[in-house]
């Protein structure tokens, strides 16, 4: 299946990204809240301790202020205790940042109130408040929102008390501007610190998620590898997908090249009636937009099956798929299937982990299917090799037994020398020797072709001597009742080609025709057609069925491969012909029907030396 070049943006991808960020922020807040409560307890403890020390020092240095200092200190301590308790109350314990921000604003107002009561210099109050704001911005991980509450409350309290706070030369605006600048910097600092903490958390969470996904995919790959030869391999894929992705169902559709459609290979999690219906449906690659949009390595997500853009909504409803992820199973750049993971009721986008796992499982499935195919090919090659060894042993022994038997007869003088029986015996020995030589030659030819050591050597070749040699060498193979006829165009003289390979091509084709012809004739013709040599071998033999024509040129391939087959041979002749014709940049075709014989036609590009000499070139 070759999908069109355009790509389709998965629906809801923008919303999916927003939801992913929101999920990370929710996890970040859930992890930050306990830390914030702990640090708020520490900050409150330090504040109460140092403010108590300050209150004692104030009372010692200014005895007249002792009562007032103790009163304001009691208010501050009470506010701190109230905030600590609030952070532990059900319903309020999820908001330690807002409680803390309110507490800092309250403490700033109390500090400002006390200093306004004792007419402390505005510059001193501003510096104290700045220290508090910057301290909590660094110490407490609560972000810019809570820091803004503390900063605004502090500015409001200082601004209200400023007329009662003496300043140098009555310049009240300077301390306020200083505090405002410091408060703004503290909010900015809290914002950047919070963003830094969030990014660090996000990276850590991402790495942890990736490690978990990688571990899961390793387990999936190991499981699939351990079940390569099991018939329920694809069903195992679906089981792993449901377990690891956390979905309701998983289906695998594989492309059937013979039918040109996607068909259900396995399903886990769907109702039996849904599974039965899916098994009866065939999906051509252009049946709906999703199949044409599939690309190797690219997920397609349908968060709501009712939208009907890529998959018909009626099909989603009938198969009980409220939302689904479609992961292509690809071999190279070719999509050979699709893994569908989804939910029957739940709608909405899938998480990043679910998408990564779906794509990883689809990739592992493609590898498992390819490995399964390779294992099957290796097993087939092993069986073919065993069959070849057995056939070769039988085929080599047959002519050897004939040669040995008849030579013993000759050695025992059972035949009158040069008599009729003697000549027939010698002819049988000769035929068996030719068969044996052909078997050995074919095996050696295949070895050279498969190792790439066969090269093309072009040289002038006279066709008349070639046909005479072939006629002489093949005459012993002609069965009784069969006529071997040679028809060479008289105008066909000398051509430039690889003579050894051309002779092997013709000899193998004629020997093959003689083997399968028990009566009638085998006709060999050759002619030249515009620098193209046309060779044709026609026989009146048993013929070949149409369904077998596509495999007759494969190595060791015989229509009847049983040990009791009627015709001998190891199935290398036509394979060698095909390879040599390809090596000479030619083509071979065959026309045949059972009982009507076969016609093999070979066309090879050559240079007609005879024509060149006639024209003086």
C-alpha cells in the first residue's frame, strides 16, 4: 500500500498538548504542596523565635515599649499559629501557598502597625519589610501568585502607615518607592524560581516516564520474541497493549496483499459480537481517510469517535469505539498493518505515555512479524536444502548406477563387441554420463551465480557451430518417439555475446523440454530481430498449469517435488537460465497449458557482426 504524500494533523493535538501541560502542573503542585507546608512551618518557627528575641531586646532597650511590643508580638505569633493550623485543616490543606501569602501580608501589616505606633523611621520599616518579602520568595516554593498577595498586602499596609512614619526631610515617597521596587523584584524572583522548579520537575518526570516506557517496551519485545512461532502472536500483542496502555480494547489489522485489503488479525477486549463483525469486514486502503493518512512512525488519535472525520462515526459506534489510537505497523516505508487501542465509553485525548507505548508496541510488532517471516523463510530454506540434498543424492546415484551396471555388463563380455546390443549399451552409458555431467555443471553454475563470481565476456560467436555442438551434445538425451528439430535463420551468422552463457541457456531449455516430452517434437529456433536475438524452444510435452508458471524459475523448484515423481532433476535448470538471461540483459517468457506443451522465448541484445561486415562498418 502506497499512501498519498500529504500528511494529516491528528485532531485535537493542540488541546492534547494543553492537557499534557495541565497534567504535569497538577502533578507538580501535588508534589510541591507538602514541601511548602514543611517550609512554612520552618519559616513560622524561625519568625516566632527571632521576633521573640527582638521583642525582648526592644523591651530591654526601651522599657516604655515593653507592653506594646509584647501585644504586637502576641498578635504575630497568633497569626502564625492560625496559619499552621489552617494548612492542616481538611479543605484548606490544599492551599498552603495562599495561606502563606496571606500570613506574610498579615505579618507585614502587624510589623508596620507596631513601628507606626512607636514612630520608627520609615526607612527602617521599609528595609525590614523588604527582608521579609525577599526571604519568603527564596525560601517558600509558592510561585508568583502567593508572593503577589504578600507583596500587595505589604505595600498597602506600609502605604497606610506611611504618614505616621517619620522620614529624613519628610521624603515619604522614597521609602515607598524602595519598598515597591523590592516587592516587584520579589514577585519576579518568585516567578522565575517557580518556573525553574517546574521545568526541573517536568524534566525529571519526563525522564522517569521515558524510563518506565522503555522498560515496558523491552518487556513487550522480549515477550513477542519468545512467542514468535506461536499462532496467537498477534493476540499476544493485543493483550500486551491492553495491559500496558491501559485501554479497554486492542485490535490488530494486517494488510492482505493477495486481497488488497486490511483484515482483522486479532482482537482483545471487545465484545464477541463486535469481534465477529470486525472479522467479516475487509477494509481497502482507500475505504476511508484514516487508512490513506497512515504514515510509518506517525500516530493518529481520535479522541471522540462521534466526530467522523477520519473514521465514519457509524463504524466507530458499531464497533463500540468511543476514542481510539491508531498506530501503523510498518515494514520500512510500507504500512503493513495498524494497531488500534481505545476505549468503549471514555472520550477525550490520550496521555503522552499511552501514545508512546502504542507506537512502541506497533514498532515491536513490526519487528516480530519481520522476524517471524525471516524464521519461516529460514525454515523453508532449510527444508528446501534437505529436499535438495535428498534429491541430489537420488539424481546422482541414478546415472551412476546405470553407468556402473552397463560397464559391468561390458566387462563381463555379455554383449558382442560392436554389435547392436553393445552399441545400445554404450549409448545408455553415454546418456547417463551426460546427465551426470549436467547435474554437476548445474550445481557449479549455481554456486558461481550466487557468489557473484560469474562475469560476462563478450566475443564474436558463430551461431552455426554453436547449434551443431548443441545438437551433438543433446542427441543422447532425445527419448524414443521424440524428434528434436533445429531451425536457425540462415541470415543469422556471427553475433557478439557471451557464448558460454548462451550455450548454457539453450542447452538447459532444450534438456528441460526433452525431459517433459514423451512423444512429439521439440523445436529450437533462432532468428535476429533488430540486434535482438530471439531464441524459442517449443515442445509437445505435458505442459504447465497457469498457477505454477510464476514459480518454475525458482531454485530447486519442481512442480512434483515428491520422492515418487515421474521426472528426474534437481530443479536448477530453469533457475540458471533465468539468472544467465538477466546477466546478459535479456528477457525470458513462457507460454504453456497442461497437455498442450510449453514454449520458452528468450530475447537477448546482441551485435550482428555479419551485418556489420556486409555494410563495411
